[in-house]
C-alpha cells in the first residue's frame, strides 16, 4: 500500500482473504475449471474497486494472506488494481484453497481444501481501521465480536492521535451472514447482531432459512414478512435496512415501511422488458453477491444519493452493476483502458454501465418496483 495525503479509506472488507479455488464443477455438459480466484474478500474488493479509478482506488481496503504457492499472476492482478491491499506473506503455509460445486436450481456447495486464516480487527492496519464502511461476512456471534473489536481499536487510534487531529466519523457496518449459520437456532443471535450493524444482507434462501421457511421468490408477501421480522428488532442506529440478494431477480430493499424490488442488471428472457439487458453474458454466479456488497458499500460510504432514491436504493444500484461484472466470466473481470484512457472492465466502463442501469430504472419507473414489492400484501 502506498502513502497518500488522506489515508481514510472508504471501504474495508473482512471477507476471507483470497481463495484460489481448485475446481469449479458445473453440471454436465460443462467441464470443471481450475485455479480460479475467488473468495468474499476479493470479490467485495472488486465491487468497490469498479467505481474507484485511481487515485480513488486507494480508498478500497482489503487483506490478503499469500502462502508459499501464491501465484505470480495473482500478485500482478492485485498490483494492477492499485488498492490499499495489505498483502501478508505467510511462506510456511499454502494459500487457502477450496472447492466450489454448482448444480441445477442454483444449488451450490463449498468446502475448504487447505486451512484458512480468518480476519478480525487485529488483522487490520491502522489505515483500514479508519474506513468509512466495513463489510463483514461471518456468523451472528462473530459479527458482534468484530464490531466491538473494530470500535475498540478505533478508540485507541483516537486516544493516540495528536491534539487537533480530525475525529473519525461513525462507520457503516454491512453484515453478510454466512450461509451455514442462517438457521432458526441462530435467529436470536441474529437479532442481537442487528444492534451492532446498519445493514444485514442475506440472500433470499438464507433469509428464509433463519425463520425455518422455504424461499419462494414468487411469494412477495413471504419476503416482506421475513424482512419485517428483522426490521422490527431494530439496528444499531435508526434507519437500518435489510438488503436481500435475490440472484437473477436482483435485490429486495426493506427500510422502515418502504420495500423496493430492484431488478438485476442482467435479466432472464422471461423477466426482461423493453429497457432490460439479456442475461446471455452471465457465465458464472460465483462472487456476484460479494461484488454486489462491495459496490453497495462504496456508494454508501461516499454518500451517493440519486434523486427520488433513498441512500440504500442508490447503493443497491451500484451493487447490481458491480455484480454484473463479477458474473460475466469464470474468475475476475479483466481491467484495461480504452483508447482515450478511460478505465474499462471486460472492455466496458463501470460508470457507463451504472449510467445505463440508472436510466433503465428511471424509464421503468421506480414506483413500479415499489408497488410490485408490496402488492401481494395489500
């Protein structure tokens, strides 16, 4: 990481380092793909980085443990992104590797193949502790511990700062619960964790699983009831939100009494309309949800707020565009530059795609999405 005059990061993820997945097994007739970059940390950093061309790229913070087998080409990718990546050399171990398997009906199974190193508040450099928004992916109990730990370390930084030094603003905490512990036995702990965060973002299956329900994206009444079940418990400060990632449908935003269902950037032929973009370019869903939250957090930290949209709705639009880049290929999108020097990913500007998506939302009318998300319960 390079030194810059303003060392306050906009974003810091505590997602699991970089996971180099050994194999992604797809249903027949697709063949397995090997040695692909993955992990919540890398994809959430990608999501924030997409909207952060240099020098703003240094506002994106993450931590990577590089084992003895850490690939040189991955080091080059990290370097090319120009982020505040704390690359920690761990030569006495192998880089964390795992196995992802996908099947019909959005089935997914994951297991680690080598030991992992989890990140906590003690893993973060001072610059990362000062971030404006933290992305946490963990169990409910660990979420509480991480927020407490980060806040305690931030207090120490303030105590050690020189007289007259600027104070740190209260950061946002965005929590992505781990799938394996989105179960009814953890619901009470989930309620407690909400008191420490600003946003909880499960996917639709994980949300239903917390309540012992079966997810059904066509049952909007169920989705609204489950979101209200979380909203009723409150967040660490007023104005929190439940952001449900609904896969190919997009996302569902619940804040107060307002519920909004936003479409995905890429939509299936059955769901697409005149202003929609076909999902023919979608190749691999890996990392889409993590990238969504990286883009979401970056917008939230920077106070992005579009006319007629709430702060969370605006951030979700950023998240949806970020997810679209993550799922166009197996692995990470390719960073490059256009002939006039504009930063592009897979040959397209992230900001241009954002503008396109915002235009589609306006043309389709945001009120249509809000009414559609509440019509089943009226």
